[in-house]
């Protein structure tokens, strides 16, 4: 297999530190050696490559930005972005696993949890010894999380939890679920552990997208959650939305990796595919497609770079993250489709990664806020008028 060399048309590498380049290259090598050789088989069979979890833990890919005292790498947001970019070049499901573990489980435990909760969970999650999931979306409430039905009731020594969650990445695998429920009408976070009586996490099957990822339901039937499993710093819907912003940031970077994979596949194919006596890369219409892809990938890379700088400076706005997530997901899908066109009929074969990326991106564009919801977030920010109904 040829060593992957990422598109860098504007010398963005010159904006990176030596540490950032080292992180990117080490994850790039990991994807080449560990992910790409096995991912098509897992996608075909609808399984997640579990043997990658410990390896990713050893590489320090979980909770990249959290402090070293909890077993994490303590790196900046650019490093985290580069990690997700390279992982999604392998597969969205692998990047999703890391996003959930890092942004939706470790981040809320670190941000809203007690020191005891941090000490108990973060080192094991960082090492990949424990797996977590994030329960916000419900069967009847996706884009409108404020309508959640899942409720917690205070009882002696803890809480009784009732309700259900849907479309939960890692749910069936998880040792701990960060579950959001209404307590006296206020959204709070709870750590629901595997094995709690009345808690079940059946896997959802028959997906055409994110097949190399475990997606689950979570059900809670009179589940007793001890007092010490309440995330004490969580209060209101703002808490889970803060977590989603962390995940959306990683997605904006991640889908850029899928763009690069599809572009690279199409370019190599077009240079070697001969029609009418010459490579199809020599035809004007094909070159127009490559010009579009190079332009859009470069724009996405620059968006991500500046977004990371804003995030590390503490100046990023949620609407700025929405802009990058919205743009990059749509562009990634466009590039996957254009790349498939260049490969013609061969583009549908799993010998090439394009259809797998395309199918995955249908989900990635939808989750962590649909294209439409991010459109309205941006519209509200620039006009000062909310258009949500």
C-alpha cells in the first residue's frame, strides 16, 4: 500500500507546530497500518474493530485535550482536530468512537463531575480500559432535546431513572453512560453504569451507514442511580449542548479526513484509468472536478485551523463551530459523490473506500445537529432573530 500523503495545497503544515505535525503523522501511520487493512471487512459484517480500542488508548487518542493528571495527553485543540481528521480518513465509525469517548463522555465528567468521579473514570477511559456513551437523543426528540421525556426522581440515597434514548454510539459496548434526564424539570447529567438493574442497551441493526460502529438504544426502567453518580456541575440543557459543541468541533475536522481520502482515491484512479487512449485525468470535465475538490478541501482545512486557534484562545462561539460542522459535512458528501463519479462503476466496489465514506457521511451530516439546525443557529447569530418554531 502506498503511503498516504495528505492534500496540503496552501502549505497549512507551515502553520503547525512540530508537536502537532508529530501527532498528525503518528495517527496517520496508525490509520494506514491498523485501520485501513481491516475496516472494509468490519463494515461489510457490521462490526466494530474492538482490538483498536486498547491501541488507541496506548496512543493517547482519548481525551486528548484533558490534563495529564487524569492519564490524558493535555494537548491543544489543533492536535485533537488532527487526530479526528486522520481517524475519519480511515472510517467515520472509528472517529465516532473516539469523539464519543472524548467529547461526550470524558469532557462532561471532567467539566461537570466531582473530583472523585474524575479520578474513578477518566484514567480508565483514557486508557481504553473502560468505554463510555452519551445519552441525550430520544426516540421522539432529536433536534428538540428540550422535549426530553426521560426523568429522574429523587429517592433516599439517589435517584430513580425512567425513559429511553436512541441512536447512541457505543451504547451496547459501554461500561458507563452519561445520561441526561429531567430532575424536577431541570436537565441534569447522571452516570449510569453497566449492570444497573433495569438498564438495558440493545444494539440497533440493519444500518446502511456507520456499519463499522455500534449504535444502540438505551432503556431505563426504574433504574436506581446512586447519589454519587449525579454530575454535580450539570444544570440545564446548556450542559449537554456544551458537550455537543466539543463533538461538533471534532466532526468538522474529521470529515475533512474523509474528503482527503476520497480525493486521493479519485486522483490516483484518474491518472491510471485509460479511456480514448489517454488517462481520464487529462479530460477537462474531470479536471474541473479536481479543481472543485482541491478548493473546497483547502477551505475546510483553513476553517478548521482558525477554529482551533479560536478554541484554544477561549474565544470560540458555538455558532462558529456550527458554521464549520455545517459546511464541512455538506462538502464532504459532495466530494464523496464526485469522487464516485470519477471512478464510474468501480466506485461502488469496496475495493475503494468511496461508497463507504459516502454512506457514513449521510449519518455524520445529520448527527450532532442537522444541516438545517446549524443553518438556523447561524441565521439567529447573524440576524439576532431566532427562527426556531
